[in-house]
C-alpha cells in the first residue's frame, strides 16, 4: 500500500484516479535498466483488457507474470480507477514499468470497504511475498507471556506461535531475555508456578521452587486453590496495567502484618513489593502518560530503511526490535512506514495506541483497519509534542543508530566476500556461499548441515538440515557428503526447471525428480545445459542453451550458490566434485578445507579443481572468514545431530505402535506405570486396561512379543 510520489500523482486527472494515494509498486534496489517498449506495450494491453470489466468498488488486485508468480499485491478504493492507472503508459518509474511489462495475468477480490481491502492486502503480502511490494523480513517471532486459563492452578509461561491454548497473553516482548526476566520477577512477587501440567499432577512433595520461595506450592496443597487463584489474579492485574492497585494491596497487607507483629509475613510482602519494583525500574524509559502503545520510528540511509519498534505495556518499556524492510529507494519513509505498520499486525493483536514517527496520509484508514482487527478502538497518531513526542525522538535515534550499524556490518561483510573471492580466484565476489558439514557418532543419527552466508552475514533462514539415510554405510563420510550434495543440487535443478538424468553409475543414489525421463534416449542435462529437442530425442546434435536464470527469494538473495565449501580433505573434495559434475553443477566453484597439522587453526589446506593444494597467509582476512564459516557449519551440524540423538534417546516404544495415540499411551502408562511393565504384560492384562479396546491390546502385545 505504498503511496505514489506527489510528482506522479499531479500528472493524473483527479476525477478519474481519486485513490492515487494507494501504493504504486516498487522493486528492490536493483538496477532495472530500460524496459523494452514491446514488452511494456504488451503488459499495458493485458491490464487494459482486465480494467475494462472492473467495478468501481474497493478491493484487492494481484498481478502475475507468465510463470504464474505473483508480482504485486495492491488495494484500491476503486478497482477500476486503480488498475486503469497502470494502462496509461506514462508517468511510471522504471520499477513500475518493469512490473507492467512482466504482467501476464491479474486476479481481483472485491471487498465491502477500503478497510477490508487494506486488511486483505496485508494478509496476501505476507503469504505471497511479491517482489514488488514492501516486505518485512525480521518480524516472524515475538515472544509473549502466557498466564494459562485451562487449569485450576494457572501457570505462567513463555509463549511463541499461535494462540490455541486458553489463557491470557501479554506482549509482545522484544526478546526472550525480557520475557525471562519478567517471569522471574513475577515468580518472586506472586509465587506463580512455571511447571507443566503433567509435572504438577505427579508431585507428591513440594519442589525446589517452593523451597526458595518462587512458587506457592499448589500441587501439594501448601496453599489452597482459591488462595492460589487470588495470587494468579494479582499477577494478571499487574500485567494488565493495574499495577498501582496491586502494589497498594501488598503495601496494605505488609503494614497490617507488621502491626500484628507478624514480621516474617511482612517481610514476604516486602520482598514481593521489591520484585514488582524491579520489573518496572529495570526497564529503560518508563512512561507515565503512555500505558499501552507501540512506537514505530523509521530512518533512511543510502537507500535502505530501518524501522525501530518500541513496545510499551503497563507504563513499562518491554523492549525494542529493529526491522529492515525491503523497499525501493524511490519511496519516502512515510510510505514505507505505512506499509510496515499495516503488515506488522497481520498475526499479532495491536495495542490501544500506535505511534508513528512520520505523518502518514492514510493514518485514519490504518486506524480503522487495526480497530477492525482488534475488535476495539485503536488510535494511530503522529505525536508532535509532549511525552509521546519525546518517546518518538528516542525511537528515531535508535532507528538511525541501528541502520548505521547495519550498513557498517554490510560493508565489512562485502569486503570479506570480496577477499574470499580473490583468495579462490573468482572474478567477482560471491553473493551466496554454502558450507556443508556432517555430524554423527559411529554412523548413528547422521545428519548433514548446510549453512549460508551472504552480504548480510549468516542467512539463517536459508540454513538446511539433511537426515542422512540408514542405507549409507556407517562412518562413510564420503557417502554422507555424496548424499547431501545430491539432494541439494537435484532439488536446485528442479527449482530452476532443469530436467536431470543422472549418470548411470549414480542413478540409484541421485534420487532426483520424478520428471526425469527414463530410457537410453534421455541425454544428461546439467544446470544451464539441456539437450535440444524432446527428452527422448536421440539426435546426434545437442544444442546448449544459456545458463538458467537463478531463482531469487523475495528479498533478492539468490537460491543458487556462487561458492560451495565442504569440510574435509582430498577424499571429500573428490567425492563432492564428482557428484556436482554428475548433477550439472560443475560451473560452481568448489573448495574443500582440510584441517591443519595437529588440527591447528591457521594451517588449513585448501583443495580446488585445477590447482595444487594450497594454504593462505596466516594473517589473511579471508582465512579468518573461512574459519568462521567452517565453525558455524560445524556448530549447526553438531547441534542438529545432538537434538536428533536426544529425540532418539527419549523415544517411547509405544510411539512406534500403529493406532496408539496420546490418550491410549497415557491410559497404558497410568495402568501399568512403566513401559517395561507394559512389555511384560499378558494379553488379558492389556485388555483389562481402562480406555484400551481388544484390538489395541492385541497390537501392543504383538509388537512386544513379535507375534
């Protein structure tokens, strides 16, 4: 919903394009070049044909390219006027012209109001991530505090994800650390349990948290359920903003206990008051006039944007988070800010007040949309004076500093990538570097890990793990690396639309797409080289095509690596090189890192095709960077392996029996106590278990007795 610039708006007749404040799309900060006139004309004709039958009603439109991928999602007060504006063939930026030229199809959804259109637009942008929209990249995971409501003795927990469990949710917090600190203080103040329900149900004596005065001990009757629920209600009131009333209540009880000479009881109330004060005093920039608000501040430098968000709840600062949206540099900060706010609350409830650092032309519409989403009044404001303006000034300062740090980090990362490319003889600096490592113990729980580095550092959303099949010989590191690379590059070939026919010797191992043609007539196709004619053409002439255009993600980051690094020596290098050649990835530079003598750092040996094994100078920045990449790959692979090994260790044999779900497993364990007792039980005993029918009892008996 980015707004069109004022210069372009003035060129349009207002009676025909009354909603030109809607967002004209933009592309990422790429060099778009000139749009071919023929392609632009064809796109205009497509749009004009669709616009001819559109109504003058609010709605959402989507523009598709010839491959069926969504180019842009936009909303309009009048679909007909909005879409017609694209067909005028003038007053468009290069990015808009490029998008029009790529448009081959459009889809439309009419809505009752423009507010509904704005809500639908933000939903579709987050789901489809069109490359011409302003896109958020870093707002996927905000933690909350959950005070459960499905148990007589409520628990206070950290929470992420969907809100399926009954209870009260408080947040968002900017970090897990802020949630942990707050829960720790609330435990001291209100003695609320943090254990799971199953742990609670199986206690026969108080746990350590009761002994150190962090829990009231409702599990063993140390406090009555009504008294405990009163404590939980006080915690709920405090988190809901009624902290003054809670502190006044505790203060009154402390004084009453002191007057009755119950000094130990008064001391407990004193400690609880101190814990509540710590929650409030531990925050930066606590507010008196802002009880519940999110403050959005934006800064622009070098064509990039940073949106800093501060969360205020209960007159407290619950932390801040910096977002770096992808947006075209031709947009104004206010336009980017409006789009970010509309998308940000797609999966989270808005507060009662949203503060913006810049005046947004659609501020009333955004307020209506957020109010409709929250089911209550949400105020959206651009403060100009008073405490709110001071908060925004602080947020703007933080946005400016965060973006400066981001730009400095990117500059340093770009220099390291350039040094890496130079060290390995590459003509240009790599944009995407993939590093592979395997982890296992004597071949068990073997996993492969792929980490990715780019101009923005480690791209963790692109990391991948590979569960290595049991068919691979235990301890065969070459075979494990072969399997990982085969699966990775076969999938890449499929994504790029390349038909692969593996080398005959590797046909069983490659396990590529089902679309691979069978028979002797299927010539081997590689990434960027396919046979001329049909897959079954046996003609002697094979015409090579140009390399396939790599598919990028919505953030403009390539999916095809420019450099592949594997951890290992000459053997791993040979295995990796062979499989990459068989899968048509021979044009991607491959490097293997062999550990130095006595496994000492700074003495690594590098293997590359066409070069003798070589070392880098001990003080070469590229060497330090390579070590960081290798260590990150090792950390990721071994962490995944440990998690898999832990799951296997804690695996319950009952989980492997078909038809045994959580309810029947619980019934068996409650009746017999342990899995070993279930294993030794006779069929008649199993059939007498409450909640277990005869068929289930027989399935359990047969599983343990190989019947």
